[in-house]
């Protein structure tokens, strides 16, 4: 009976310890930005779900495409239609990767830590490798992750209608800003 009680306590400790290594957000932010001489296009999504494991460095994002909002309703409508994101057919985008230098981050100490994230970005039915620099900031036990990087929209089959091609940049800037809490 005593050994059984010890085994249960050890299992509880290990489970608690493993769970304390995960950080989660359900309201992270991703913004997209396109600049051309004809028009600037900005969209924001504040419903990003992300999980970060501080031990392994694994990092995952999921985002509902319809949760991007734009200053003009017409931009939002175009973004979601069959010529751009095809939201009805591909409702989500995602990233699955790893912080390559996770040992450089001290999750127990306040500070800002430069990191590199590598993984696969999936938009529509296209998955491509992406590597981006980022910053993880620890303050008072809270974690914030930020990154800015570019993707080529045509590589992800985001074409648009021919008459608006000059209004949409080939390279789209993506900005990630997520506040995580321990899971």
C-alpha cells in the first residue's frame, strides 16, 4: 500500500511538472500587411490559438481565416473569397515548428531572448518551410512571443483577380504577437 501511494505521488509530480512546461494562448494576434504604391492593406486577427513547450521548443499556431478583419468591408470580402484565401474550402491556416535555440531562453528569469523559429507554414493547401527571427519576453512569470517575417503570397496560391494585382504586394508581412500563460 505504501509503495502504491508513492507511485501515485510520483505520477502526479511528473504530470504536473510536464504540464508546467506548456504555455498557451487562445487570443494571440497575427496581422498581415501588404504595401504597394496603389494601396496599403492591413488585416488583424486576435483569435490565434498557440501552444509552446518550453522544454522541447515545439511551437504550434492555428488561425481561423475568417477571423481576420480589415478596415474596409470590401477588403474582408475579397480576402475570404475564391480568388484569394478560399475560406470556405480552407478555413484555417497553421504553423508547426520549433524554437531552434530554446536553451537560450531562461523561462524562470525576466528578460528578452532572441530566438529563431523554424517549421512548416500551411496556408490553403500549401505547406512550406519557414524560418523567422523572434523575441520571447519573460516578465513576472508571463511570456510574450513576437516575430515579423514575410511570405510570398503566390507560393501559397493566393492570386487575386487580375484587375487588383497592382494593389496587392507579392510579399506579405506577417506580424505575430502572443501573450502566453502556463497551461
